[in-house]
C-alpha cells in the first residue's frame, strides 16, 4: 500500500489534520519519528492517495491545535518531495 507522510511544523497539532483526513475518507495516523511529529496517510480503499487532494485537505485543516488554533502558513510538502 502506498502512503504519504506529512511532517508537521514545530508547535503544530496533528489531531486536526488526522480528523480532517479521516473525514475525507483517508486512513491517517499520527506518528513520532526521531522526535518529529508525522502524519501517515493512506487511501481508505487501498489505492494510492492523491497527493493534491490530500494537500488540499491538510491546507484546509492546518491549525496549530484543535481548540482555537491559529492557521499554519507553511507550505504542505510530503517527505517524498523534500
């Protein structure tokens, strides 16, 4: 199964991203790798996730926290793009 990995920016909560991605039909799980917060995203039906659609969902939900979080103004890049 193909997956996308999004590394959150420092101070960003992965919870709103995971919730939005799951609502959009993706399997999304928070993870910590070498002290960094990562959201691992897979398509709910086993196909390859569409990076542009996933990017759009993340941009819409990109907050620093679930409760009254500020908007994160960093570009959405997946680990495979860096």
